C-alpha cells in the first residue's frame, strides 16, 4: 500500500464515521427529551454530515467518485465506519454516552490532523476543529449532569457506558497502513490516538460519578473498518439513500 492508498483509507473511515453517526443522531429530531436538546442534537447531526462531505471531497480530489456517489451508492460492506456509529440510537442515555465517547475521539483525531503533512486535510481539520470542540463541551455537560444526577439517571448512564465501551474501543481499529501514515506525518496512528483519548476521558468520567469497565473486560469490537458490520448498517443505508435511489439527478 502506498501513501495515497493509506491517505484514502484514513479519509474514508473518518468521513464514513461522521456520515453514519450524523444520520443516527438525526433520528432524535422531534424526539428529544426537551426542545433545547432536540435542536442541539439535530444541529450537531447536521454538522457531522457536513464534515463528512468535506472529507469525501478530498477523496474526490484523489481520484475517487464525487461526494454524493460515495455517500449514497455504496453498500454496507464498502463502508469503513466503526460498528459503534451504526448501532441504533436506543435509550437517550446510550446516545449521550456515544456522543461523549465518539466526539472526544473525533476532537482528538481532528486536533492531530491539524498538523497533518497533507495540507488539504490539515485545512479541513482546522476548519471544523472549533465545531467539534463545542460538541465535546455539550457531551461532557450532560455526562456530568446525569452521571451525578439521581439514582435512575446515574444507573442508566452507567449501564449505557458499560454496553458502549467495547464498541467505542473499536473506533481505534488499526488499519494496514498505520506505519505509512505515521512515517509520513499524515496521522499519528490509532494506538496513539487511543492513548490520548483515554487520558482525556478517564478523569471526566470519574468526575461524573461513573466508572470505566475493569481492564479485563476491555475487548474492542473491530471489523467495521474492513467492511464487516452489524445487521444495523444496511437498513440505515437504505433509509439514508431512499430519495437518491428514486432519482439520483434530483436537485433541491
């Protein structure tokens, strides 16, 4: 694998994560527990879809199909997203925990990419860094409030954290080109990113009154980066692409 292929893999998995979780989180539109949260989750979902488009445009510059084609014509096995982002929204506590775990991972990913040797990617990372930072602030606020809330809210958040944890570790599934990306200063690599993530989120989780699962229970759920997904992704893609499938030339 050469450096261009390595870069494409990085772009695909980052963009696919953003697109899929953006659509998942948009499912809370009209269903949020309070109006303010309904608006916030919808807005952040829209942000993520927009971020994915910019990354798909970078892929187009590298010879891949245009953003709409890449986003709306692939089947599940062609996506590089982690299994974590494709899981159904579940209880609001799960969506909040996923919001916290995923957005801090993306915040640190984009922070590292701001210094990428591939300048177009560094520019995109800089463009959206502040936006993603806001997402982490929102996530941490709710983690703290509900983790330190009453017995019911604390229990739901802890149960969701326990369920989500190994899926979240799957975000950092290493690719076949990690060494190329690191050697060419394109990306710091998934293992380094995972270490930074743990250093950041562990004290925040502790401050919220929640506890990480014990280390002997850490079993990352991999496969998504290599096209092996849960049964939840293909139905989501069919729903996402319904209008495009009816008329690919439609213009809003």
